[in-house]
C-alpha cells in the first residue's frame, strides 16, 4: 500500500472523503507508520478498521470511485489484484497503480503513478457518468469471477489430463 502517496492525494483533495477499510499492522510498517498517523490526522480520511467481507462488499457500492493505491515496486509484477474485479462488480470508476496483471484499458480503469496523476484520475473518475463504462466493468467482473476462473482452470486441467492419458 502506498501510504505516502495517499497522504499526498488526500492533502491535494480535501473536499473528497477517503474511507479506508481493513486492519493495519503498524508493527510491520516501520518508517511508514508516520504516514498512517498523518492520514489519521486528516479530516477527510477515515479508517474503519477490519470489516467483514459482507460489510466490505456492501460498502464499496456506496462510494463514487474506488482506489487501488499500491506501492510501485518489483513485487507489483507478481500481483493479481482481485480487488479490481470486486470493484468492477459495482460498475463504479476505479483508479489504480499500474500493474502488469491488469490488462484492462483506460477508462475502464484509470492508471496513475504520481500524486498529480492520481488527483487528475480521481477527478475524472468522480465526474464520470457513463453507463456504458459501468456496464462493461460489470461484465468484466462477471467473466473474471471466481466461478468463471475456476471453470476455465478446470477445463485446462481436464485437457491436460486427457492428453496425458
């Protein structure tokens, strides 16, 4: 998670509320713990702590835009952001750090690296009113659901097994 980036974005957009769900393991953050403290002191940033899957799934349907602000590093090449498909179920705009695993074109998802890029992408996302994009996101979520992915994997495994026997 890009804590420093989020501090910069939230500072640049004081009119926007940022709701952050999930447990933060402060002991593992090291020097980045100060960034979490900075966010906690901002009036437009709200931490809910750990929430149930059901609560989280319901909550994302209430937000105007959804974010995936991961730190940009070598580990990003190995990340498959399942959160993207969960977000796409809502049809809402998504802004994310660029990742190799995301093979979705803009503006279905908007990509940003620097804080100024994030601010611009979030402003575009918050202003979006395109039902076609919303429908396309929902369809992508459907074809990338656990059920759909599992069915495709099962077909591949069956084909491999049939060739081997």
